[in-house]
C-alpha cells in the first residue's frame, strides 16, 4: 500500500459559519496530510478556504493505485462534508487529483 496526498477542490455556495468549518476540519482530521513526511515538509492543511468561498481539501489515503486513492479521497471528502451538514448543493466538489505520493522507506 502507498500513501497518497489527494487534493479535492470545491466551492461553498452558501455562507458557512465558523462552527461548520470547525466541524468539517474535525471530520477531516484522520486524513490530515500532516501525518505524512510530505505533508509535514510542505505544511499542508486538510482544509484551506479562500476569500471567494472556494476551498481545497488535502487528504491522505492509503491505496494500491492512484485511481483507488482518488476514489477513497472523494468518499472521505463527501463524508466529512455531510458530517458537517453540507450537501452536494452547498459544497459541490471538483475532481480529485493526486498531489503527492509517500511510498515510505520500508
């Protein structure tokens, strides 16, 4: 298994309160890229929100292949958004993209 850092872009189409943002960050914590050497070196945050209400989720997942990693990250992102009370209309997501691979040195 390989650890992948996956970036999933999105847009908040409604106002998102600070409490909802905090809940989303907590839901993403298990997939935080800081838990990898790459994430620590690059100082990647799991959730980054821009002034124009676009956002970026950077998640780590373990998978056998890139496509499996992208699918797993998309599922994690969807789940975290739903846990924070945001549906696909309030926070539509773009395509997941591999932005880092941490194969380890085992």
